[in-house]
C-alpha cells in the first residue's frame, strides 16, 4: 500500500485478466507438446519425492529445480522449453505436498498428490521470459503469435502468464499487479445482512429475495444425455473422445453461467451498501454424506444396512454445489475490498431459530418457511428473519475484530 499524510491514498491489488485465444492447428500441436512435457516432468518429480520418502531421503523444491539444467542437457526435447515454466512445474509438485501436510496438521483428510494423466494437466505458466505482446498478438517462444480476443484492456504490470486448455478451447490469464486509488466508503449507504439458501439464492435483511438460477438443474437433462452417450462409447475410441469433449463443454457452460451470476450479484450488493454481513459457512460439513446405519433383521438376525436418507441428502448436496455459496462469498469479499465496502462474517448458529423482533428463541424445522413469534407478534418469511439476525450480529463481530 502507498500511504500519504497518514492516510491510504492508493493500494496495490492483484488482478487476473482472462482472454480467449485462437491458436492454429500447428500452434495447438505445439501447445499440446508443451503440456505433454510439463506433465511428464510433473510425474517424474512426484515419483522422485515418493521414492525419497520411502527411503528416508529428503527432496524439496529447490533440490529438484537444481536438476533442471542437467535434464535439459540429457533430454533434447526439454532444451527448447522455457526454464521458468519448468521451474513452475516443480513448484506445483511442492505446492501439492504442502497442501497435504497442511491438511494432515489440521486433522483433515489427506488427499495424497496423484500422477497426472494426459487429460489431467491442462496449463503451464510463464513469468518474465518466453512471451510478449506485440501487434495485438500474444507471442510465445516456440509457438508463435496467437490470436487473442481482447475483451478488455490489461491494467498494471504483468507478473505471470498462464496458458490453459479447457474442453478444447484455449485461454490466457495475465496476473497483474495494479495500483488503484483507495476506495472511499460511503456511510450514507445502508447496511445489509445476507442469508443464503436454496429456495432463494440469497435473502437480504430489507426483505429482498434474489432468485436461485439453478444452472445445473436447468441443464441437467442435456448434461445427462451427453453423459449417457459417453457411457455407451468404447474406451479408447475417437467417438468416446468426442463424447467426453461434449460433456466437458456442457460443464464449462454451467460453470461460466454460475460464475457470471455470482459476479453480477456481488457487484450490485457492494455498490448499494456500506456494510455487508454474511454467515460463516462450513460448506464441507453441509455436503457431508450420511453415515451408514447397521441393523439386524428380525427373522434371520443378519446384519443389514437400514435406510439413512442418503438419496435425499445426495439431492440436497447437489443443490448446494449448484448454488456455489463458497465461490460467491469469495467474489463478494474481493469486490467489497476493492469498493471500500465493509464485509463482516458472523456465526450463523441460531439465526433461523431466533426472533429478529424480540430475540426470543422460537425453534422450527426446515419445513417451516414462515417465522411467527407468539411473544412480540413478529411475523415474516423465515429467511428474512435469519438475514435480520445476521445483520444484528455485526456489532459483536466488529467489536471482536473479525
């Protein structure tokens, strides 16, 4: 951050600018070759780490990066690849192990790094060298000038350039350091509490409901047909490859629709409010599978699995994933910081069970969609009541420094 006269006048942020690129058939072959070699190096580094662990040796990111010049001398196909791109491949392996150690330390499920198949390594990253922007084209060393659809101008200083393949399409992502003027909060704008849900995507404390678009549910029939067609194709055939590409394109469309909705919704919220209060959601716990229930049959006395509502819970989990609350809250936080809007996260426990009018606890199950308080006479929609309770907890959170 840049400070002036004791106040923040400018701030430094990191922004990504993503564009669609249109390589020729020759350039696609060259890009596929780069991804192939990068994947080969990734798997080799992963195998070296696994073997070193088995024999009690120590191998880290820097020791593997020091081997890269020797690899380029022995393997001529690597001599033409950018050195910094190869260093980034080693860094990805190291980052996968760091994530494993972090999860184990926190007591979470391990998730050991896996070898990447030919369709499981789809990007490579360049830093200072190996690329340039000239004559409205992105020029990559060994690939040539690539046609780019410049949907918006690039801002700031470019730090990294990532080329990514996604369902047969190619994209470039420029990660830039941008200096922007420090946002000026507008205290005249109102504060709002947000309660996310499935009946409505979000409900505001002022009574506004934001409709849930249900992008996956809307496209479920078309996606199912493509998945069924994929299942009928012979493994390893060209038709199966084409069918798999159609499924990937359907998923990409749903993903883009959801992300676009999240961006637009977050922008409207930060522009219209000075304080936004959201719930701290543990989404991993919300989508956890039901535990199996063992029982004994009355006639034979054998152990059997009893109904545990797993099918209904699976449908609920699908709807939660479809809503994408985690992505929305992350986007909302980033936009709020850039716009000078204060974002506060509070504990959601009991927001639906408490009366926003008098604070009394009024228990109700999920099927009850209307809140009625027999004490103060407060009567309103359940989610609006929860959003008002969420907003009311903002003062405690701000005093606690969260």
